[in-house]
């Protein structure tokens, strides 16, 4: 795990408010974050942020147009802040992306290369959005991948189940937070 990083993606106030199902998601995610820090694994937060006036949003993008109409993700808005229960600490990196993948429109690749990171542990909301988009981007970039199934959340539980049980395991290790923490715990 020396060359790994934990990505905490899109766990922003507005997204948590839309997706949190009351199952203890933030508590599990907090455990993964604390475990990563204890094991010396960098924690990198990824947030969606659009500039005021949305200059990076094309009218041809149905998803992005809907996001703008809903008033979501404008940089500096209170809903775009990382949820207080999993907020970054001193030394954590926060990367702002402009699209679905954590790599799209961000400097994530630069941050990872500067730290010689070659393996990613994925968490976030939503499994069918940022996690899936980042997953495929990371596969194409030859990163080793682990997905913490219960530290990912989706508004559609069946889609989440299909991705974490059927699709992701073909290219990555898919484990629970508890199992991952046992594997990375300092000896």
C-alpha cells in the first residue's frame, strides 16, 4: 500500500443530502479515511466545482445542463463543500474536477504522479457517476484499483449492487471498508 491513495469523491453537502440513505455511509467512510491516515496512505478529496457563469458547461451536455439548471456545484457555494463528517485535515489534497471522472478537468494525474502513486482506493457518491467514470479512466491509465463497496453510495441500490458485485470485480479488488482496514492496519 506504499504507493496507494484513498480517493474520497463527491462527498459534498448537496450530494450527501440527495443520496444518503441513512445506512451509516458517512460513518463507514470516516473509518476508511481514519484508517488510511493511520496507515500512512494519502487521502485525496475530489469535488465537483463549476466556475460562476459555468464557462466549462456546453449546452450539448445534457447532464451538465441539468446540473446548472439545478444550481448545483458552483464553486464557493455552501452545497459544494465537503461534508463536515468527513472533512479534510491539514495535509490532505483537495482536487476540483469539472466533469464526471476525478481526472476530467482536474490536476489529479499530476498530484498522483508527483507522489509516485500507482494504486487507487475508490470511494464516493455516486457509484454510477464519479466512481464509475473514475474507475474506467484509472483502468485506462493502468492504476491498480480497489473499490470499497460500502464506502460508495448510489441513489439506485440495484445499480450500486450490479457495479460492485458484477462489473468492478472484473478489473479491481472490491472489498468492504472493514476488510480493507484489516489489510492496511499498521502492524
